[in-house]
């Protein structure tokens, strides 16, 4: 990971299996690293570990707590797939005994979720419904999903940028690799992305977006060798 950081020319969030570095629990963690300026600037481990259907992460990985990171003057929150799928208003019976919206309460200006979420019917509506609780904190949700096939699972991509009012500010193609370029601005509206590379300017709920100069790249690849959820 350190070698990769030295060779990345732009900030990036990369998923990987990390050492848990905890006194108790499993030795490994499902992790996302924020790489910036040739170094690993921040690491968030996955908080909710699924053990149902095709997943058995709690038997492999250690659990983590929510954290935020100051990135270019703005607080950034990073979650990994299952971390956003545990809202009490969505599930009739929650799979976990606690929610992970603590990142929103910590004042994150953006929440980025990296996922390896398999395809289901009406996936966009499903994602919007599960992301809705995070939007109550008036922070956009950037949902980046893997695309491709792995071990009989189909990952549909369809990454989204969802604004606090529930509007989709940008959307990547489904079942195809795509790259979406988004520069948040105020007082502009943009339609869902349709091309291979689309630039749009999205409004924000307050003046934080007038000061923000963070360029966000949603990159989906079908060449990832591992299966992540």
C-alpha cells in the first residue's frame, strides 16, 4: 500500500485487507485508505461485518469504530459497503445492534462509501432508501460500487452522488466500467451523468460548498481480484 501511495498522482481511496492492530479480536480488518501526497493519510476499517447469504466477514475481520478525517479543510467520512445498510427505519429487524451514523454526527461534510455490493432488482431505489438516514445530517453521500463478475456474483456498478435533498447529482453507468468527474459548486444543478467522462457542478446546502475545491472521481473497475462487500 505504501508503494502504491508513492505512485498515485491524485488523492484516492483504496480498499484493502489491513492489520487490525487491536489488542483483542481478529488480526485483519476490511479497510479503506485515503492516499494523498504520496502517503497514506487516513485509514478507516469496516464497522459492520455481514454474516449472511454469501458473506462471512465477522469470522475473518475485526470490527472498527467511526472516524472522520480533515481533508482539504473539510471533514470527510469513509464507510465500507455494509456500514450504510443498517437503518432502523428501513429494516423491520436490524441485523446489528447499533447504527453507524456517528460519522454524520461528527460533522462530516461528505460521506464516501466504497462497496462491492451484488446486483439486486431495483438496486438504485434500494441504495437511495438506505442512504436517506445519512442525508439527514445535510452531507452528500458518494456511493461507489464495484462492477463486474466474481465467483458467480454480479456487481452492477451504478455509483451515485446523492445530495442532502435526495437528488442524484451524478450517476455512473450500470454493468459497465465508468468514470465520473464531479466538482461541487453552489447554485448549479446537474443531470445524472451519461457519458464516459462527465463534469457537473452540484449545489450544496450551505457555504461549505462555496469554499470546497475537492475534485471527486468515481472510478469503477471490473479488474479487482478480490470480492468486497
